[in-house]
């Protein structure tokens, strides 16, 4: 077992875990934030995406020790009242169907828009292609990412 301090959404959590435990389980079971989902468990689907120092990572296949001394952001940390531009755009276009993949989609979009605030549709598709959606919400995701970029330009978050 290893004593690890995780910083999640700007709050510190001291946990005692198997150092090989995937970050996903530390976030869900030790930190208690359930918005990040388990999909494939093999870094293939993106459902478990969180940000580590601003970069998207697959938390199902990231050992918890790799997250020590890093800033982890999950869907719960985006905003208090769904006012993050990506959340606003997701609501405007009613993106989710079953919703299972959506926190991973949103976290990927947040990281992407930070790097590319003015994306083309092709760039959006390329950035989001690693996040799978069994419900096929891809057209709405594309529109919502575009809209979020506009919202961010109008009012930086
Ligand atoms: S659950 Fe992590 S990529 Fe699928
Ligand atoms: S909304 Fe159902 S899997 Fe994406």
C-alpha cells in the first residue's frame, strides 16, 4: 500500500491505496466522485477521461501514483452551476442520449478548446475521435464543441 496525496478539483485527498490502482478507482471509490465512468478499462473508449495538469488522460489505465503531485480535474470540478461554456453548449444542443460517455467527451473537449480556441470541424472530429459514443451523439458533439468555442470567445471562462 502507498500513502498518496491526490489533488482533485483543487482539493487535496490523502489516500492509502495499492500503488498500481488505476486513478479511476481512486477518484470514484476513495475521493468519492462518480462522474468519471468506467467503460472498457483498456484505454480504448475515453469514458474515463480526466485532466491531469490540463491534459486529457485515460484514468482507467493511469496508475494512481502517476497522479501524485499533479492537478486532476474531473467533470465535477468544471463549474458549480453548469456555467462552463462547454457545459452550456452541451445543454443547448441536448448532446447526451444515455449519457454514459459524456463526462469523458466533455473533459476531452475542455482540454482541446484550451489548446485550440478556434477549431475547424475537421479539427474537432480529430480531437474527439478517441472518445466513443455507443449512442452516436457525434453530430451533436461536433456542434456543441463549435458553440463552446464561440461562447468562450464571447466570455472567457
Ligand atoms: S474506460 Fe478508460 S478508456 Fe475506456
Ligand atoms: S450518450 Fe450513450 S454512450 Fe454516448
